[in-house]
């Protein structure tokens, strides 16, 4: 039996709508505002959300943004139920990732059809594909079934890239989406002074190269294998086909990619407000992979990630080594005690 979350501040509408949905055989959780709805969803993850827009405490747009960003809630189908009928309101809801948009007053049959349709079209897609354990082919196979993309194929042949080799160069034409199966990749930009600025690191289970494909522009940065890396390639035409021919598939795929942008925002906050020791510890934890504990970064590369000088970084790494938290070699860093890095309040 599917569980629905109804978020509506008008008590009579909330009660009548909940009764209708319960008569249709759904388990219905209710909340009187956006904040209470988020709390309810975190306590019991719903299969679908029906949400008003104009509400006190937290409006519907804010609720949807939190659902998109929170790892426990991302991927839940979302229907706006509202009296707002302006085209700009509709576009804003859809741009945020809403799956449907019903205006008040609505027919009972209209709401039930929308709920059944959303649940039916999302039943094959989940938000929890384990990409590091081979979930990429599983996701794309499910996406083909949902979107009826019978012609979509995936080149699953692994491509091994040697350490320090370029995968693509800034200004180049984007030809494919990349998926890291093993190893690590960094993306960089060259400053006017010729200095390398690291824009991101990608580890097993992560996609990269998608921004240029989505924007239809040349690559804004370059991608280089930090160590020997195994990649899977998804040709640009197939990636575009997957996204454009079915809205549900595109929303699910974009949610899988959205965590990278949130991570970058968090890194900017850390660089602005955290101490150097805290920033170095956080960078090491992000790069640490238990199955492959050696971090093959030069001091210059890690300093660029942290936002400091190589000299200051080296002093901090030496302090961590003296504390028994890590092991240093000329070519690599091994984190010995991840919990020590997490627990210490620098």
C-alpha cells in the first residue's frame, strides 16, 4: 500500500483531500505547513507528496527544494496542489522539479488520476541506485523501460586511462558523459597567470563532463586522471536521448547529479569560515576511499583544493602525521584514522 504525504494549510481542504485519498486505498500522512511536512517525511519517507504552495512557515517551493537536496528525500514524486494559476508560477514549480501541477478547485478524479500516473511511472526508478557497486547499468536499464527507449544502448566497455593523462581539454567539444568506475579524476582550469585551479575531484560512482553536455557548450575546464582510472563512456547522443524523451527519467538523472553541486557549495562555505586544519581534514576525508586508501595528489594539488599555500598545507599534514592520523610518502597520503579527523574540533 502506497504512502502519500499531503501538505496543506487549509484544514477543511486537507481533511477532505486526505479522506478522498484514503478511500482510494492510500495511506495518507498530513501536515499543516511545509516545515511540519518535512519533519513528517523524514520520519516516514512517502511514496509521493501532494503539496500546497502558499503556506506559512515554509512554502511549497521551499519544501520541494529541500526534497531535492536531502539525501533521504530526493527522488520522491512531487505534485503541487494550489490556487496559483499564473504561468510564471507553473514554470517555477516545473523548473524546481515538480512532477505535476493541479490547480484548485480540482475534480476528485483529476487528483486520483494524477496520483496514480505519478506512482505508476516512477515505480521502476529509485533514488538509491548504488553506482559504486555496478548500479549504473541497472539505472539505465530501468530508465529504458520507463521511457520505452528501446534504441538506447550503453557502451559498457571499460576505458583505462593512465595517471596524469588528459581525458578532455578546456575548450574541447563534449562528446560523451563519463562515469568513474575506478580511480580518481580532477577537473582544472588555467588562470591568466598560467596557474592550475582545481574545480573538482571525481571518485568511483560519480559522473563528470555533464555540464557542457547540458549547456551545449565547449568544456569549461579540463579533466585529468589523478591515478590510473577506469571510465565508462555514455555517448552524448544517448545521454541527450535519455534526458529529453522522458521527463521522469531526466528528473531522476539530474537528482543523481545534483549532489556534486551541493558539495561544491559546501566547500566554498568551508573555505570561507573553517580553520586551515579543519579544511585540510575535510578535504582528506572527501578524498579518502576505504577500498583504495592511498591519495595520489601532489602537495600543490591538495593545496589548491583546500585554498592555501603548499607550505601551509605541508605543515598541517606534518601535524596530522605526528598525531597518528595519516601516513605521508613523497607521492601519496594514506589516512590511518578517519574518525580522528572527523571527531577533532579544529
